[in-house]
C-alpha cells in the first residue's frame, strides 16, 4: 500500500486553511493485474466512509485487479473541485499504466453513495474527458474517461429523488440553479459512447432512493450502453461489502462475473 499525491505542486483550488489533506491515491497493487479500479468512498461530500475504501480495494485485489482509493476534497470545497480530483486521478492512473502493470484501456471507476455520484461525473460528463495535448504536465495530456463505471447505491440525480445532503454539500448556495442541477443529474449526461456500467442498489434504501439507479439504467438502456443492474429487496443505505445482508451480500461476486464477462 502506497500513497501517491495527485499533484506534486500547484494543486488547483487548494487552500491549506481549509484543513484538509491534499488529494491523493492510496494504491493497492497486485502482480499481473487484470486492470485497475479507482475506488471512491461515499460520505455525502462531507467525509469519506472508511468501510467503502480499503476493504473494497482489497476485495478487488482478490478478483485479480489492482485498486486505488481516492482521497478527494470535500465540503467546504464545492463543485467542480471534487470532479477535478476524480479526473486527475483517472489521468494519473492512465499515465502510470505501463509502470504499474495494467493496460491503459482497463481502468474502471467505482463509487459508493456520493462517491458514486463523483464516479459517474467522471464517466458520463463527456465534455470533460479530453486531455490537453499542449500541457507541459504529461498527466494532463491523458484522457480522463474511465473504461467502466461501477455504481453502488449511488447518488446519481439532482432531481426529485436527489439526496439533499449530497446536493447541498456539492453545490452550496447554487443548489437551486437549474443549469447546475441538470449538469450534475447524471442520468441526463449519458451519451452513446459512455462506458459500460454495473449498478446495484437496495429497494428499501431510505437515504438514497433506488430511483437514482433506475433512472440511470433507463438512460443507459435508451442509448444502448451495456449495463447490469441489480436491485436487492433488503438492506439499508451504506452497506459497503454488505457481508451480513442477505441477497445484497452477493454483489461482489456478481461484479466479479460482470468484470470477467465485460473485460475478460
């Protein structure tokens, strides 16, 4: 396990007075990895849930994938700062793919709750993918598009089924701006070239309604983007690996099957 800074210097929008660490990646490598999975813990854009970080990365290691957990910036930082962190992480993982032993077209992004919102921003905001070929920073020249999206009980919309806490922490005083609400309602950002997706949720999630995942699945289907959707009947929000929750505890193995089927 190794911690890697996203930027060595000149971190965009970084304010040491906020009191948060600089954004970074915690690496969980395996030998001869099948690919890399970037893991984004949830926490309503106010904190990072530990059980949605290292334990998830270690489970992905068990499937033969290297993993990295992103420590992204949180409130009082607001959009687009967390999104900048996620895109920078994708670019860094792509830049380092040869050195770290995986193919540059096998880099996936996985998020939980608000972390899934951030992951879906990286996967679905197609106008933000392109690297800057003229940048002096070779990392910034890389494409930020993930090759697959994994959303776990995701906060995916800013519409009627939005999680108000995540919305307000991300957008602050602009949380009623219709243009921003549309921009960060990821079901409206699906294009035909979106990456394949794996989504899971529980039907009785009282914090982030299952309609978040259902809405995104409908948009993926409408644009013929390959996806898997699993809705389990029982389980509270924030289950992580869901090891003690019947049915929902199967999601890692279902993900493993999807990874094997989609990426070989």
